[in-house]
C-alpha cells in the first residue's frame, strides 16, 4: 500500500513504525531528487543530523540498485552529463558505479545547418579537458544514485507514496498526504516530482508555459559507421536531430537519437515501419554515419517549455523539471536540475551552520537568486536557437550559416561557449 517506509539497506522491510516527522521531505525519486538526498547526507547542526525523507510514487525495485547492462540493449532515455554534473557524482562517490556500468565520454561535438554550409566543431582538447561530457543512460545514473542511498543513515525512503495533498497544520509544519490515508510531516518540502509536478499544482505555483509545437522522437540506433565518440547535431527547419554516442559496443556503432520535429511530422514518422524509419533517419542525418541499419522501439514526447514564476513559497521549494523544462536541444535539462540541487544543498548547509531553520526565507531566497537567472538565460538561448534555425528566408539562412562559421573560427568565443555548456562557467 502507498506510504510504506523502507530502509534502502533492507528495502523489503515495510514496517510502519518509523519516525514520520522530518526536517526535509523530498518528493520525487528520480535523478534530481535522489541527488539532493545524497547531498544532504551529512546535513545538520552540531551533533544533531537533519531527518530526510524521500518519497517515490513507484514501488522499490531491486533493479534500482542492481541494474545490469546488456550488450546491444540500451535504455532509450539518456542524459548528456556535463563536467559539472560528473564532478557532482564524483563528490557523491558514485561516479565509479557509473563508470563500471556504462558511459560514453565524448571528445567532440559537430553541429551543422541542413540549409547551407555553416558548421561548428567543439573539441575538448581546445579547452584543455579530456572530454566535453558523457552520454549515460538514465537507468545507469539512477542505479548508481540508489547505491549511494543505501549507505545513508539520515534517510527514510517511502515507496510507493502516491502524494495527494499538501497542507499546513496547526503547528506550522507541512502535512503531506498519500492516497492510502497515511502522511508524513515536513518543515521543508522539496518538489522534485518532474515537469507535471503534483506539488507545484497543489501549492498553486504560477508558471509561464507554451507548447513548442514539436515532439521529440527518441530511440536507439545501430549505424553502418562508428560514431568515434563524437556527438552530432544537425539543425533542420522541422527541428534539430541529435546522434549521441553510446558505450558498450567495441565497434562504436550504437547511438541514442533525439529527433525533434513538428507534431504532424512526428505522427508520420511514428507510423513508419522500421525499415522506412531507418531510411528517413539516414537521409535526415545526411548519412554522416552511413546507413542506419536498425532501430529500437520509438518513443514520442511532446515538447513544452515551462518556468515557475517563483521557486519557493510557504515552505515548499521547486527543483529540476518541477521548476523549469526546456527544449532538449543541447541535452541541458537534467544538468540544470543538478545545478539546482547543488545550489539548494549549499544554501541549506550554510543556513543551518548560521543557526537558521531549513525553511528560513533567507535560505530559499538565496537559492532562487542563484538559480532563476541562470535557468531563464538557458531557456531564452534555447528558444532563440529554435527560432533562428526554423527560419527559412534567404537572409536568415545566410545569417546563421555565417554566424556558425565565424564562431567556429573565433577561438576565445567558441571556447567560452563550450566551457559554459560544460557547466564550467
């Protein structure tokens, strides 16, 4: 039943006698929520640790800590982890789990325009780095994070917990209810429950949002030629197409693709046979890696940009996709979420060391001041890219091709862009 508490060290112990009052409750057992839980492993004042709860609507499964990679079989959902995100996982001592499972560091990114000759190449060695980032399956990241949670003494894990209500009781604490009638109390509630955040809706956070009119088609493909650990992105007027290199294949012939297209085109592509889809994909990618030989099951995700006008209110704070969702153009979405939880964790540690409560407005205001401008800037950059590459007038095509070529030849500017994309600026 919903609301069962379990220790990750012995995940099947579903006793109900655990303490149900917590300093911080994190709703959402995805990559962002579990990262925050790990960052709060040692939070507290003096010898008194903070009590943390992690709520997940999905029942605990052994695969969360025992994910087995299979040669030639891949999770269709992947993330392009920046250097900043990789540094976070190293700090949490879980990067070794990811490296042991499967990750593909990429040393170059090639970007070009479908309607012209403009192109740009980003290379890690130009900014004195071993790689630009790593393509990692989401299931691998989650598995590594749960390995870390098993060792965390200040954490109670509730799963499944189907959150239905958030109320402030007479004592001033938040009462978070589950559909089975059970509840937990929190001084601070962190909404890490995704783009369609139930907490954001229940608490009445305002958002600015709009549909892109695009859907992302996501799948894994096998190509004729090796990817050579290069990330590829082609801008087509119907939307960008990315080929992201995957590890675990000595011949380097597997890529994760994210093909962003207008909705009507997405419907057509989803209706094609595998052979027809592979042909269409090969043409759209200009056969850069030869023919697409086979493709896995396709998934279609409607794209919507969304941003909360405020990141906190009444003891509730938003992180990750609950606060902002952007176009998957540069694979930056989850990295922004990781930067959110790094900032929130740092402000909570600083605030508690100064003798403040976890829900103190000064802590939450500092978090919002650090993250909101950066997230908004990234959203507007993505929106600008989308409109720039959707334009088909001769002047627009010439301008963007000229711009790409000029930036590619301008070392300092290009290096600044790549360092920013890597989370190093």
